[in-house]
């Protein structure tokens, strides 16, 4: 696995940012052998921070740098597999925090300047303000606003944004706190490629990342290849990992001088990010970042609580309607006939424009739908799918013919019924002709920079609007759950009818 010679916008989703081989300049990355505690690799800024030249530093025993007791504690943590505690140290008259972790067979140590001194009273006040500030509300937008305010108050970045991902990993700024003179980015949308998947994946682990100085000189780690593993160092969990040059260029284009990015993880998935920008260099130390982690943890938990509340409310509301439909069906012989007669149409179980029942080559349409022949084509498309329950908010992206009826069926949610492959219940959702503001033109972001004669990420962050074409509102988790339970109900109905039939024949 080697680093590509040139990283540009064409291949940057493949850039192996975890083995970048560079440190940020506000600290030292040291790799040591976890058995012998001999230093095997280090970033080339040891002289500046430790007063020891890089050449003299390689090969020394860690003990010489940090002292006997801290090494003993590292040893114990490795032996007990208990995780490493942050260790405050004084080296060369500088106060450092040392952050240790194991990466493959390397012990990686990040030495960061502590900067601001630690004040326990202040810290406690911050935690209290976080707990109180994010106290329960049942609105996610309100919660996001409060989180952005707290982040701004506590950490003082010029701009704090809550950035929420959609199903395709495009993102939207859903809350913002900023210095007054800055132009607002609230409601702007950004394409998924701006935060490629390898970067999103890292956030699930390290959760908070700072870039303390966008205009820093990257510090190479030497030797490049670990003598322990014969591979480049995996820096996924290093707090000092250097930054992809593409992302640096991106930030420079925005005139950003420093950033802090924190993961909002809801039920194990990356829900969004808190993205903070400063218009000059800005460093916040490890303990402040732990406070930030605490804040995003509470924030994430509260999102989860609110979402569960919404889910339960929807399911309860639906359950009554659903039971009424099932009850009314009991006296019916044919499911298709029965569904056409219920006092509440089944289409109202799930927010939709219309629906269809296709059973034993009988088809019934409800509300706003494509024409019968078109629905039968959709049926053939669905019959090839493996999924029992299928949904999309953009049917034409998978089935181009759907362009013709996107006004009624941009989105569909369907399930297979009974044992036959071509029995279906379908809900249709119409196109929402929304106007979306993009932070830059996603079709034109690979702009050719004549000066540098190379591709660069888009230079322009002017508002650009795109009409969403052939896209419906998204299907929600409670919609899918309702479909799942309704399918079980209808399958039971079919099974009961079959049994009746058999006993009649006997
Ligand atoms: C990383 N891109 C990121 C990160 C953010 C964004 C938040 C994580 C930064 C970090 O780890 O500290 C994007 N930042 C945004 C967006 C906003 C913001 C959308 O503030 C909106 C307000 N970037 C591109 C393109 C490519 C790209 C076209 O725009 C390549 C195809 C790559 N972005 C890219 C890479 C990283 C990144 C490779 C990882 C950087 C790293 O961790 O080294």
C-alpha cells in the first residue's frame, strides 16, 4: 500500500490519509518499539521541541526523554491492555501532554504543548454549562442551535457550524454561530466528495480533530518505513497526523487559518460534524478537546433520544390505523378487493401521494400514481430486486424510464407479498422541486488552475443553486418499520385465506 505520487481531485477519495507520513507542526510524533522502548521513528522537529537533533534522537531509549516512571506506566498499560492515560510531562523546559496508543506493532506517542494551564473550577463550570445547555428539547434544530452556541462560547472559533449528512453523504449546514462580520453559510449544501469516505471513517474513531495552522509546514516522519513493521506508520489515531494537501488547499481557498472538527455519532453512525473555522492559526490543547468530546457526546445522545421519541410517536399513531385496516380486511375474501374498500386507505399509513396493490395479476391504483402500464413496468423492475422491502427517493437513478412519471413517482417504497415474486404493495412519493444552495458548483468543482497548471478543488465558494431533479422526500426509519409490520399483517391474511381454502377442499 503506497502513497500515490500525486494527489489531486481525481484520486483523492483514494488518498491513504492514515499513512501520510507527516506531522502537524504543533508537536512531535514519536514511534517506539513497545517491547524495548527504543525510539524507532520521529517527526523531524525534535530539536525545536526537545532540544535533541533528529539524528541523535533516533535509537535512544524513551526513558531518557520522559523518565523512568512514565515508561513504567506505559509498560503496565501495554501489559494490562488497559488503554493509556494522558501524561503531563516537562521536557526541555516545555510542558507537554503525551498521548500514547498502539498502532499495529508500534507504540505511537504524540507530544503536544499544553499551552493554557488547567483550571479545575473552570473545567467543572464548562461541563455544567454543557449539560444544562443541551438539556432536553424535542426539536433537533433547537438542539443543534444550542450546541453551536456552546461550542462558540467555550472554544471561541470564529465560525461554528453543525453539518448534517444525508443518506448519500452530502451535507448541509443546519446550525451556525459566527462572528457578525462573516457571511452566513447556514442552509448551504456540500457534495459528499468534500469529505471523502476515508476521512469520515477516521472520525468514527478519533472523534475530534484540530488543524492548528492551515499554513503550517508539514513535518516529515523519518525514517518513513517502520523498522518494526516494515510499513509506513498508521497514524489513524494520532492527534498530530498531518493533513491531506487537498484539504489544506480547500481550507486556504476559504481563507481559513485553523479548524476543529468533531464527530456527531448517533447509534454508531456518523450523523454529522461540528465544523469550526478560525481565520488565523488556533490551537486548543488536549484537555480542551476532551471537553469538546464530552460536548459532542451529550449532543449525540440527545439527538438519539429525540429521534427515538419521533420514531415511537409515528409508530404509535400508525399502529392504530393499521389495526383498523387489518380488522376491516378480515371479512374480505380478496386482499386486492379488500384494500380498495377500507375506511382508511392503506396509502395513508405512510406519507405518500398514492399507492398500488399488485396481486395475482390484478392491479389497483390509489391516489396519484403513474399509469397502470407504467406501474406494471415498475413491478417488473422490483421483481428483479433481492430486497423484500425496497425504497428509493430517486427511482429514475436506478430505473431511467421513471423520468416520465417523476411528478408522481420520484420515490417509491414497496414490499413483496406472499410467496409469488410479483405480488407487491407500493407507495409513491412525488418529486419535490426544492431549491438547494450548494457551497460551490458540484458539477464544476474540478476547476483548472492555469497558474499552478494542475487540478485543484474548486476555488469558488459562491452560492450556487441547483434544482433537485426527480427526487422525493426521504423515506424515514418509521416509514420502513410501518411497511415491515404491515407486510407481516398482510402475509398473515394471505396465509389464513390459504388455510381456509385447504380446509374447504378437504
Ligand atoms: C477532509 N473535508 C474534510 C474535513 C471536512 C471537510 C470537515 C475533515 C477535516 C479534518 O479532518 O479536520 C469539508 N469542511 C468541509 C465542508 C465544510 C467544512 C464541506 O467546513 C462546509 C462548511 N475535499 C474536497 C475535494 C476532495 C477533498 C474535492 O473538497 C477530494 C476529492 C478531500 N477532504 C478531503 C480529504 C480530507 C478532507 C482527503 C481528509 C483530510 C485529512 O484528514 O487529512
